[in-house]
C-alpha cells in the first residue's frame, strides 16, 4: 500500500514515514501543497495522510482538490482541534481526523480502517477468496502463496466460475501481447496452480479440465 504523507514538520514526517514503512507500507513524502499535488498526480496512491497547516495551497485546498479527483482514503492529521474544523474536514470528504500529538498505533489503525472501507470486497468462490487489492489468495481461510502468473490465471478463472476458458483466451488475457507463450505454458501453469489449491492435484475439484475446450473453475 502506497501512502502519501503530507506534513511540513520534518520530524513528524520522518516519524510517520519510518513507522509506516516498518509496518509494510510504501511512504511518499511531501512538505507542502505544491509537492503534495505533484505526488498525487505522479504516484499511484492508496491513501493520503494530510496535515491541514502546510504552506499554500494549504491542507484544506489539497483535501478539496484530491477529493474532487479521487476516492482514495484521506486521513487528516493536524493540530487544529476545533469541532468546526473536524466537521468541515469530514464534510469535505476526509475519512478520519486525528488531532496532534498523535500516537503511531492509532494512526495505523485509523488508516487501515479507512482502507478497509474503500477496499473492494474480495472475490469468493467456494473455499477460495481472492483479494485483488492485496493480491492475496486464501483457501479455507489460509493464505496460499502464488506467483504473479499463477495469481492472474486463477483470478481469470474465478472471474466467471463455471465458464470454460480456451487456451487461446487464457493466453490473450494472462500473457502480455507479443509473448511467445503457448498452450504448453497454459498447461504447465494449470499444473502448478493445482498443486497449490487442490487437495489432490491428480483429481482436481476446483480447476477443471474440459477436454477439447479448455479450463474452468468449478466448485463441487
């Protein structure tokens, strides 16, 4: 998850960056409004931690602009503790409001809560759960480690359970244009995927072969 931290206090910015990085986030920093807006346009952001009291355009203007362009979670962190400010920020589209001095664990908890509210629901097919936001797959609640190609193949099959996907369609959807991949590669990745998600890969119940046509995700 990539988070933009907009904070003009270098010490506070460093503390937030170090903590969130240690918790597995990717942090992008900005110390004022212009750099915040530049980073917003440059980066693929998942969330924004925003101080209101930054050099102009100030946090209010950044909040208004970002919310007008995107639905990413915005958590305000500021020394402004007046109720009117809290109400105004929430009405402008902020997802949460934290008053300084902040506690790092609370910042993380509120950030994660905001991300959960914005996160699209995971795709569930029988015992499988595919969380495309986190690129995670769980089988009976337990995480399954997949390679990127295995993940994309499983996601394609799960997008329409029961539908038969031909080798050609799988190659077009999972492998990049111009790739030298062939039906042999599809067969190999189906084999690898079955080893990770089937109780008995030799007698699959999830990833089914429809002879002469292709593969389908079925739940029996």
